[in-house]
């Protein structure tokens, strides 16, 4: 087992990717290489950076990768706003995804604080 596989924040981020893939099915086909691509890449990047950072030698390096994950999460939130405003997703779907983003954000900030100690 890899170290990152034990982290709740990584598990939550991986589950979130599946939710995002479910959400983008509602987007128009012509968005495939634009917002859809950006949203999925940002969502995937959250868990990938946690995994990559876990293999670093120092907590400081790991912390930097978790901060990058937080940046990717912020990209996801922005994409969700754009998708909602373009009527690709309804307000209920937006609220659910946004709520998941808030949860992951709290977990990431908590993990960053843990790594600082």
C-alpha cells in the first residue's frame, strides 16, 4: 500500500473525480475540449498532487504539493460557476458539487496545518 492511500483527503478527492465525471455528462458535446477538459483536469489534479507529494522526502515538499491541490480545487470551483452560469448544470448540481469542494478545502487546509507541525 502506498502512503497516500491511507489519507482521507486523497480518498475524498478521488471520489470527487467520479462526481465531476458524472456532472460533465450534462455539458454540451462541443464543450469537450474547453470547459469539460479544464474541469476534469483540475479535479483529477487534486488527488494526483496529494499522491505525488506523499512521495517527497520532506513535509515541506509534501505541503507544497497539497497547496497545489488546493489551487486545483479553486479551479474546479471557478469552472463550476461558469458551468452554472452557462446553464450546463442546474443550481442543485452546482450546490452539491460546491459543498463537496468546501469539504475537500477544509480537509486540505487541515492537512496543510498538520504538515506544518
